[in-house]
């Protein structure tokens, strides 16, 4: 993504970015003509990362496809809060079938469009981590293997949130959920190998895999736009904090997501055909504790006593990610080398502190 | 023009003539030859435009069909036995959403124990799924039913499964007439969906429906199947007028005039049954046959009328409801409510056990002599059953029943080495 140098002088404000850029470089959300595909009135919780992410993703996909887009949604929070009978928040053709079949249904839509000579219309599939990493995994793998022309978005809030916060294959170690409660010898989710869907997608050799978070919405839009410029199976894994399930303040959703990336716990990168093509460097490296302390799902790591061993293991995990993806490589003082970043000059360090 | 071909091939070629846009393929014996045949037709361009999708499971097969149908394409798949169960959630989703998918079910037994041969337990297990179920007596009828199925499904927005007996029909090679493409096109217009995912007219499909409206939505599904009761004979009549043969309809009767005993059955066993009845009729016995084609919707009035004149009704079934008895029988008994008739359920042909003329002759002889009870498992080896029951009584750790019985028959080695 091209970057533009701007001069920003306002201290203490978060209103930075779009209005200082050339119109052509502004986000889809800045456009008054935006599709507003997920319009207001839905029933998402205050501070829902998924609602924010979906709005950005679908509007970007609609802009990239000139409005020629069909969305297929798995069962889950997004589907439930966006379509409470008799209302729907969606302003594009939208299909919800079952929990575990969104990738296969999307494959069917794409096949139908191709067979009927309408493959100018693009297909977007959406699911949560439960519907993607667990129950929809088989169908997702099949879609990847066939290289079906579908962009699949996983909104990862790291548990089955819609059913009341139960553990999924994407739940991080030590996190409290209703099926991995903070009791016993190993409170919270056990430490295992994890289930890294972006890496699994890469192992399928598909044309585009990327991770993103709602902390960097320009990056998210950029990656959606880039994915829409390609055909075949594509996968985007978006970290979306859930204030209810994570026990974080609704107003801190973006900050929590940013800390996930700045600790290294959630690496932000792109890959094509199994090879990493870019990784977003960490701008301000934070210790995992800064991230964990903002979420009650990790409260048991600090109270009634500190579980230093567990915190240490989480730190190790973050450090391994940093090493693996080179997230701290290169010149720390300079701008981030990764894509989706707006180059700014000015007191960046001060601004970050003030946001905190 | 008839060609000597395998039943499965006949189905494949007929389905191809129906111009499906999307065919989802997952292999399971004994339907696999159908999707293989369609795969060749798509790959060689004989069937075009059509997307042939090799999916990763039957659940995926039906899901791909759901997406395709909702996007405005004519969608088709085939399955059998375990595969039908694996897509169960998706079956209900298809009918609940009102998507006119057509599927062939090559009837196969449901395990455990695993069994690849023919009975009706697979389709019977999905009788409440909201799909229309049509049972073919012959391969020709199976082929013809697919034409009628697409038309019926698309008119009513109800998915249709065409059932034909696995192996018995699918793998039989016989002279079959694949309908001419021009005639098919005249009979089956292009798919005009009632609901479609279209950027020019966006809508949401698949919303959650709460207690305030669920009943009404589901009632409409019930109502649509009642509509089918009316349309099925009409479509069959149109088919007969255009193609010159009787296929489909709700049911057909065979030698029921003056019949005092009537046997009702579905599927390929009807052939053997009719031969047996011919023998008895030649001996002066007033016996007749009702071949039921439409099981869902169940044609209450037509069945009552067809059976009403007989004093004795035997329902010959290729499945059963554990803890109850007959499945088709239950619906037949409802149809005969208030009529005082001798009623018998005979469960035959489970897991592909051949239903022979000799067995049917003996069954009818028992019936005519008043020896037939209310529920009979035809050709049951009582001795084998007794031995296993005795084993269970004697030892707590009696072992898996299937292996024990197979050992008794001599199919597996007797005991540990």
C-alpha cells in the first residue's frame, strides 16, 4: 500500500487520518457514498469488535466489487445481532444457512454465479472463530483445497461468544471461559499447541492469507481491498475483542486489540501460496501483562495471587511470534515497514501515551 | 430410444438432461456411479454450463446445493445411507429455507452395523425433514421421476428426494430410455427462483425467527406439501401425455379389483410382489397390490380409497421403527382410520436381504390362512436370535452382537486364537 506523508499537529486528539489524506486514499468508511452494508439498529453489545470489523470489511468489499457482492454468514454473534426477526441490518444480498457450513454454502454461491454467467458478482463468507476453526473447519479446508472463489473472513473473538462464552479451538491458553473456568490446578484454558488458522490456511497454499485487527482499521480495509483484487480462495483472520466475553471495558476495544498486536500475541502479517510476504512491525513493544490486565478473563493470573509461571509462558508465546515473524526487526525509531500504515510525522510516542 | 445401460447411468443422463447448473459430488455406495457419470458429462462439455463440485462430505454437498440454489441455480446431488444422515442438518435447512434442490437417494441401510445394501431406513429416517419423498419401482420410473421432481420442486419451493433401491436398481443393467433433450426442455422450464441473492435487489435470507412467527413459517411448509398432493398427479399426467408412459403419481394399483387382500409396498420389491400376486390370481385368490410412489406427502385419501375395499391389508416395509414396528404402516393405519380391517406389517429385505417370490408366497399363504400376526420380520432366523439372547443371558460380557451372530453363521472365525 502506498503511503502519504502528512503533518499532524493536534495533540490529544484521535481525529487523525482521513481528512488529511488525498480523497483517493481515504477509507471506505470516510466516503459519504459508502454502502453502509451493516447499518445501524443491530443488537451488538456496546464496544463489539465484530460489529466494527464487519462494517469495515463488508463496505470495503462492496467498494472493491462496485457493489456486486453476496455475503454468506455462519451462525454466531454477527448473524444473530444483525438479523433479529423481522429486521435485518444488512443492505446487501445475505444468506445465513447453518453454523458449520458457511464455507461450503459460499462455494455453492460462487459455483452458481459462474455457471449462470454472473461471476462479476463476488462472494464473501463470514464466520466467528467457533464456526471457522471448529465446526466449519472441514468445509473451510475443502473450500481452500478446491481454491473456490470465495473471500472468507474469520472474526476471531476467541470463544463461542453468542452461546455465552465457551471455549473454542481459538481460545488462547489461560483464558477463562464458561467451559474452561478459572478453577483448579490449571485455571482457564489449558496450554496446548493452539490451532493457528492463518498458518493452516497458508499450508493449503491459497493465494492470499492475512491477519488484521480492529485496532488498525485502515490496514483491515487495505487487506480486504487487496484480497478482493484476487480470485480463488482467500482468507482473512481478524481479531475482534469481545468486551462481554473478554471482560474488557467497551471503550477499550481498540486499545485491547492494539495491545494484542504490540505484545506479539497476535502477529499481523500477509502470506501468499504458503509464504509470508509481509509482517507489520510492532511500533511500541508492550509486555503481555499490559494486555492481560485489561481483561477479566485473565484476572485469575493476578489475583488472589500472581501466577508468574503462566504469565511467563504467555510472554514466551508472544516472544516466539515476534521471532518467527520478525516483528521487531529493523529500525525501531523509524516508521513501520508493514503495509496498511499511514506514515505520520510528529510526536508519535507522545500521542500513543496520551491515547492510553 | 432404449439403450442397455446401468440404472445409475440412466439417472445421471436424465439429470443431465434437466440442465442442472451445479452438481455436488461426494461418493457413497451405491449412488457413486450417478455422480461419476455426471462428472464425465460435465468434464467433456456434454453438460454445460454446469459446475461439478467435488465436495469434502455429504454435509458439504447439501450445503453447496443450498448456496447454489439460493443464488438462483438449479442444484442437484445424490447420496445414500450414512451420507443422508451426515447431511441431516442441511436437509432441514434446505426445506426450511424453501430451496428446490433435487437429490437422488440410492436407498441403503443405516448402520450400525455398517451395511451397504438396500433397505429404506435411510430415507425413512428423514421422513419429517420437509423433503418430498418419491419412491421408484423401476429404473425407468426413477429416471422419469427426476424430471417431475425438478418441476415439482421449483413450482412449490420444496426440495424433492427421488428414492431408488440401491444395487437392486442402481446397479441393474437393462434397456432404459433417456428422455430426449428437446422433450425435457419442453417439460421443464428454466429455473425461476422465488427468492434469490441478487445485488440489484438485496435481501437477507436465513433470519432467526422467534416464537411469534415460527409456527406460521413452519405451517407454510406443511401447506406446501399438501399442495404437492394435488400437483404430483397433475405433473405425472403431463409427463404421460408428453413421454407416453406412466411414471410417478401418488400411487398405482395392480389387480385390486375385487381384491380381498391387498399388499402395499414401495420400491423395487413391487416387481416381485406383482409376480407373486399373478401366481395367486391364477389360482383364483383375490389378491392385489398398491404401489406407493409418494411417501411424503402421504396421500391419505388415495391410500384409503385404494385399500378401502379389501378386508385385509398387508404393509410390506423395508425399514422399521425400533420400539414401535412399521413406519409406512403407521401412516397407512391413519389412512384407514375407522375402517375395520385386518392389518399386518411385514418387515422384509433389511440390509439387502433378498425378498424372494417364495417368501412372499409363504407370507400370503399365512395371511390367507389367518396365520399372519400383526408384525412379522420376514425370513427372520429365529434360531440365530435365540442363540444371541441366550448368550446375553448367560454372560455379562457377551460381546458385540453383530460379531457373535456372524460367527454363528460362520462368516468370521470362531473365537480368539
